[in-house]
């Protein structure tokens, strides 16, 4: 069983990325013998236009992904752009991509609604993502809910291509656990780099404290009984704490006499505890950039072998042999 996922280097990674995708990736590497995880730098070019910012982000995502606990011995970890075969496959898939399918993509419409220019790259983003997944004959793709439609498009394109040119691609499935499908941000909307509502993974203690203390709550007084399920502090706490810790906080809110300030301090404590191993590993990789470079180079070499095999089959299927 092959597991594959990608993360864009379009800014600093946050708790939503960690809980929505990275934590599952680390758990799955223990069960599956075959994991392909990559830094989606071609995709990031749709929103990042400063070359140095892109370089810094690529390095940051490499450090973060490895620090989340990826085992480089088990996982093929690479940069998307180190395997340019994906671009050719993207073209081959584009010949079976209906325009109307892309016009309906939520993430495209959402980006336009947030003032982004309607470029060709932004529009065809899902085709490149389908190529990422199909190039490596992936079985399972762990992602957050915001990627669900992209997976549906991927499956559609695989089916269309296979039907038209013969069986070339495996049909992938998404892996989107309900509990972490959409991690809320500090303002209650989906946590997202582009909404400015994130809790950064590799932030300084001051930045993390500021983000957590800034979580938006209502103005109910300390003594009031509160419904835990409707407040942002509890919603985020529940995703990080143990079930017992979460039950205890929920009970305190329901009983009254427990304020949001105390809950935020408890969230900060658990955040620091859960992410302590992440921070330790990150300090190691920050001090050893050569190790990171070697892991990515060896990952790219392995990924390329797989990529060439599938691309060869797709080229033969369409008559480009
Ligand atoms: P990206 O870089 O936006 O996000 C990386 C992963 O984090 C998940 N995520 C969340 N999950 C739950 N709650 C949130 N608030 C939250 N915010 C982000 C995303 O769902 C994603 O799993 N298009 C992809 C990158 C990509 C890719 C691929 C993924 C390119 N090619 C092939 C899988 C397979 C993206 O923009 O993710």
C-alpha cells in the first residue's frame, strides 16, 4: 500500500497542517511500508512570487515535516520540482480534463474571492495535484477536508484517462479522519496561512503564546456556565489533549467559574508538551542542514525512478512511445 501526500511551502506551517495531515503521515509510516511525502514547491509558485521567500519556505517545510517525526529510512521524502516528470504527466492529464470541472473548484473560487489574480497556474492547480498523486501510483492520500474536491478531481481524471487510453493509473483514496478534517483557527474559521489565524508550529514561545492568548471567545463572565462545544479554545484543546484532559476541561466549562483565560493557559501548556519532541528534532535539523539536503536528494532519486516508470506507461498509452 502506497501512502502519498504533499504540503505547499507557501508560508510557515501551522497546527492545522500538523493535525490535518502531518500527524497522520507519521502514524501511517509505522503501518505502511511505502510512503511518499513531498514539498509541493511548484504548487506554491501559484501564490509565492518572492524567490527568497520560496527558498526559505521550502527549507522551513523540510525542517517541519522531518521534525514531525518522519523516518527518512522508511519514507521517500522529496521536493516536487526535483521530479519534473510530474509536469509532463500534468499535460497528459490535461487532455482529459473538462474546463467545467476546474471552473467549479472551490479552492480556485476561494482564491479569486480573496483577491488573487486568475492565472492559468491557479486554474490548473488540481491537474498538477492529480499528476502528483497518479505519477506514484498512490493508494491512500492523507489530507485535510479542504483537499477533498482535489481528490475527487484526481479520481475523475484517472478514470477518464484509463477509459480512453487503457489502464495506466491506480485509483487513489483519500484519508480524511473526521475529528481533524478542519482544524479551526484562532478566529474560529478554518486555520489557514492566508487568513492570518494560525498557531505556528515552529514559532517562538512568544509568538505561540500570543496566538493562543488571542483566540477569539465570547464575552461570557468567568462565573457563567459555558457550552464547551461552541468555544474555540476548547475546540482546539480537544484536538491536542488526551480524551481525559478534554473531558475535564469540558466539565469545568459546563460547571461555570472557569474562564477563557485559564483555558488558554491550559491549552498553551498542552501545546508545549505535545510539541516538545517536534521542537527538539527541529533544533537538531536546524543545526544539520546537510542532513536535510541529503535526505531530500536521496528521496528525489527514489521518487524519480517511480515517476519515470508511470510516465513511460502514460506516454506509451497515448502514442508518444
Ligand atoms: P496545503 O499545503 O494547503 O496543506 C497541507 C495539508 O494540511 C492540511 N490542512 C488542514 N487540515 C485540517 N485543518 C486545517 N485548518 C488545515 N489547513 C491545512 C491540508 O488539507 C493538507 O493536507 N494542494 C495541497 C498540497 C498538495 C498535495 C498534493 C496534497 C499538492 N499536491 C498531492 C496531497 C497530494 C495543499 O495545498 O495543501
